[in-house]
């Protein structure tokens, strides 16, 4: 097989140069060369500016990923269930704004539904007909546990059957990362299907996670367990804090937000989180 060209290189050495493939074939009838991926570039005029749509103003945005981080026993799950109760029953948020009743989807790898999550939901005044829990995955005729790191596409298909899904809770969100959750690249790759799920279903996705040990005194966003990518990818990051003094109220800190000028800290307690729904029913 002869080269397409022969040129003289440094020192008089002959260099064989083959021209790029044409019409899908290599030079001199060589085997076809597969085309690589293409990149689409669009001008700014191809997009239309959109305002962020909030499920809970300043806290929960539709179509976005959020984090709720905190140490064990600081009320993460209780707050998440209280939010689910408000959405499912169409009750009032803590700022007294009304929430339109909608569907909620919850996956938990840490708490049981029958003995923990459902009782808390009922105490918080939620509507169990509009709150749904991710169960098993059926594959090749056999059932297995749901795996957030591989089953997101299947979950999107199943969730489309819910008539008006507005809130999804993923606990813990770190389960969506199949690789090393302390590595930035692997974490971003693992979270992308979660971000896509929120966008495709146009719902608020709330991922629950922990704070890293021995990080007291640091900025809340830096305390989120795992790679800094968790906080970077999320639209809003909330953190629960329990003061050393038991008489002091607990705090829900907005560690990351995109609306400057808003209050960063609000006070809460575990019982108050449950009472959000019970005490803020609509008045007629």
C-alpha cells in the first residue's frame, strides 16, 4: 500500500503522510473511519429569557436541584416531609403564601415508609393520595431495589405518569453518584442525570445529604459532605444547624442562593417543621 504523499523531513528522512479520509473511507481504500461527535453552537438569539419559577419563594425552584444538608438529628427528613405535606395538601408555606396542591415523589434509602415517613407525613397534615414513594425496579422479570446511580431514566418514564408532580425528595442524594463522591468530575457526572430529571419533569428536586465531620466553624457550603461539586451543581443549598444550647432554636441556613438581599437564616425546630402544615391550613 502506497502513501498519499512522501515529504522530506529534517535530516533528509522520508516522512509518510496519509491524507484524511474522504467519503467515509481511508486512503487507498482503507477501512471506513467512524465520524466523531459533533458540537452544536447557537447564538444568544436562539434563546428566550425566562424567570425562575418558585415552588416556595426563594427556597424551592421548579426544574432545579436543591440540597438539604445537616448533621444527624437536626431535622433534615422532618423538614423535607413537612414540605411534602404542604405541597400535597395545598397548604401554606412558613411565609404565609399559599401552595397549590400537587403531587410529591419520595425515594429514601435510609428510612422506612410504613413506620417512619408515612406517620410523619400524616402528622404534618399531608395528603397521602398525592404523595408517592419509589418502590422496586423490575428488570428481566425480577424485582430489585431502586438504584439512583443507574435507574434515573426509568424513573423519569415512571414519574411522567403522575398528573402534577412538583416536588421530589431524594434521600440520600449521594447515592446518585456511582463513582467517588469526593472527586469533582465523578460527582458532576453522577449528578447530571439528577439535574436532567428535575428539568425534564419540571419539578423541584430536593436531595438530602450530611455535613462533613470536623468542619465546625467553616462556611456551611464548604461543610457539605463529599465533593464541592454537590454545592456547585445545586441551585439552592439549605443546611440545618442545631446549637449547643438546647434552649436556642435550630436554624435553617440558606448556604447558597441566587437572590441577593434575602434573609440567609431562619429559625425552626423539629416540632415547628411538622406543624407548618397543621397550623397553616388555608382560611376561607
